[in-house]
C-alpha cells in the first residue's frame, strides 16, 4: 500500500477555517493517509502554565478546564450543525478534559508536579486535537478513526520530556495496528516507555513523532503541512528577495533545523534517513489541490551554483567561558564538566577550546544554571567562569562546501565589509555547514550581507 504520513502543526489549527483547509488537504490523497496532529494553537502553552502552577493554585486548574471546554466547543459549533451531534462530540471531549483535571488535581494535593505527570499533562493538547479532528472528519463523510500512541505501540526510551522513539521496537505493532488502510488521526508529540508511561518527544516534537510513524509503516513519504512556503535561502523578514529551495538533502535540512530555521524539528530526519523516505513540505494556505511539494528533502544531495543554499541563525544561545592556565589540555577536565552537565540534562551544542580557555555553546535558558553548577564543582584549575548572553549564531548551509575553494573567504569578507567582528568560527564539523558567533546587535546585518553575496543575481522562485 502506497500510504503516506501527514503532519499538521498547531499554527495550522487556529480556527474553523484551518480545519476546513485540513479537510481539503486530506481529501487530496487517493489512498487514506495517516494524519499526525499537534495541539490546537496555544493549548500546549496553557497546559505548561497549568502544570507549573498545579501544586500551588487549584483555581488555575478549574480556569484551564473551563477554557479548554470553551475553546474546543467553538471548533465543534463552527463545524457541526446538528445539535445532537455537537452535544455527542462535546461529551467525548469533556470526558478527556476531565481526565486531565484529575491528574492536575492529584498534583495539587501532592503539592508538586512529578516529571512523569508533567509529560502526561502536556500530552493532552494533542489528545484533544486528535479526537476533535477525527470526529469532524467523520461528520463530513470521511471513514476515519482516532488512534493513540499508547494503543498502537509507539515505544520510546523512557526519558521524560525529551524521549527518543525506538523505531525497531515499535515497527511490528504500529504497522500491524495501521495495516487496514483506514484514514487514521494520531496525536503527535509523545510516545510511551516500555513501562507504559507517557514520554514527550521534546517541544515541537510532533514532526519527529510523525517521522517515527512514517518509518514504522515505511511510508511513501512524510508530508508536512505548514503555513510557510518551504525552506528559503534566508528569513524573508530579514533579507530582500529570498529564494525558495525546492530540494534539500537530509543533511542540509537537519543542519538548517539545528541551527535555527524553525521549519522542522531537528530530529525529524533521524527515523526516515536510512529508509530514504522523502520529506515533503506544503503550504496549507497556498495549494490548488495538486500535491506538488514546495520543498522536498531526500537522500541525494546536489550542489547549486555558489554552493550555499541557505543562511540561518539563532539567538537562543549563549557562551559559557571557562578560563585557567592549561584548561584546554588538562586530562579529564572537559569530561568532568560534560558529565556534570549531562547529569543535569543540559545539552552542550558545541565546544571551542584553546590552551587557556574552554568555551561551551549552550541553550540561553540553561546558561545561568550551567555556570552555577560548574562553580559549585570547585574545580581547582578554573580561574574564571563567565557567561555571554548577548551573542547570536549565524550558519551557512550547502552541499559541496569543503570542495569549493573561496566559499569561506566570501562569507567572512561579506561580514567584514559590514564592520562586524566575528568572535568564534567553526568550519569542518559538518560537511554541509559552517557557523560563527557574533554580537547579537550585528545579526541582521550579517545575515543580509551573506545573502546578498550569494544570491544577489537570483530572483524569487525555485532553486
């Protein structure tokens, strides 16, 4: 069966018009697809706030429950006209919302929100969305059902908050459960451990869970519906005349996602790469019932004239600088620091060392806690620990970078001509990407200068 997996994110689930667009997109497929959905827009943020306050404030729990019922009822009323049918669907959703209420109240009585409970609470945005959408599609005449990850066996490694799907352990049960070819709606964002506990796949993890399902059933493609027109040569809000990229390799797309392009979750490509499953991007606000992808991500890379395909950036990083005589060559020092950060579940994005300095690139939200942790280790070799939170990272991505002389010179010359100082450069860690650190205030000028250098002769359209 030439079945495809579709993913619809929260930005495509804001109002009744979005549900109608989703219905139209699903109906374009000749074979009933597997549809993985995010929570309705804004719901996960509400659940996160409720989880944070559940141990203290019972009134916040009841306020959330009323709000969830009201928000989902508005979608029902806009899509379902027979009053009896509206009442039936609202009852189903209310039952699921009351399950959430019981978990939140349990946390309130405990005066804390254990990590496993937090994961379960946040999963309810997707659980409500999948139930709502499956009922609306069924009402509109589509033979359709809802399946939950725990019922069809999407197994994870059991790590709370940021789990990894075990595709090999999941494949047999998932493929068997979905083998009948019925249009199926599944909540994304979470799986279950071998012990049956709900584990989230990281914020934005619906892309990743959709990819895992695609790998489990060996889907013909993973089709991700967004409200943007695929990957671009740079952020359209920053540069003039960005160019749409019609084709990327898995490596290029993964690096762009990792270094700040917010199109896809960085782990989306892990489950599908070895199987060669294409990832196809569509704009739900701009399609004419023809399934022609705006960007297709595949195994084979191709080198464009000029090599560079895209310039991306992130501000969500900071530098933790550790100084001291000989720290860069002290045996075991970096391992001890990395081990302590690992125990605290802090990810090191990159490391830059010299004889007297170790620089750790970290998520900006974890910068202060990382400094405090290392200070408390009281390592005798460290004379200085400081943080830099006024920086930004710029990355350039394209197949063929190591083989084309002069690419780095053009990048840094363009930045230099703007009078921008580069603080740290990394090239060679990836064969398709190079990146550098600059002051945050220089970010937009740097991105624009590089884009102008490599794309000034091109016009909007496909590469």
